C-alpha cells in the first residue's frame, strides 16, 4: 500500500482548511472595522476611539490574511519552508503587533503631556 497518497491528500486538505479559517477570521475583523468606522461617523474628530478601534481591526484583518497565506505556502512545501512563506508569517506577526504599539504610543504621549489615559474611551484627559 502506498503511504504517500494519504499524506498528500491530508496535506492538501489541511492547507485549504487553514487558508479558509484565516480568510474567515480576516473577514470578521474587516467587518468589525467597517462597523467601527460606520458608527464613529465623519469627521473623525469627535469619536477618535472608534477610528482607533477600526485601525486595529484592519491590522488584525491583514495579519490574518498574511498568516493564512504564509501557512498555506508553508504546508505546501513542508518540511522545507520557503522564504515567501516565512516572510508572510513575519509580516503577519508585525501587523498583529501594530495595534498594541499604537496604543502604547498614544498612552505614552498622553502621559508625557501630563494627562491621564482612559482605557475605555481611548482618550486623553488633560486634567
């Protein structure tokens, strides 16, 4: 009996399932970003917290897409990972850190000016 055939079928099925899962996750984050923008309104000045939330969700959407594509390529060539799949996974990791870095910078700027940062509204109060 040939054991390579079931392994190849399993690998093909796994790579498509992983890609589908990360695409669905990216769509969920993208829908959340669209909803945050829609609820925040235009111009963005009075409701900046919704725009910050939307930017973070867009980062997570692109990170999910990048992870999915990287794993899709990586599973296809496993155990020898290609440079493209590794690069996509690294880009996904950097994009997923974006919202945390942005929140840290906003908080640090607020505290440097002598204000207090409100974690719920994502706004600085200059009291």
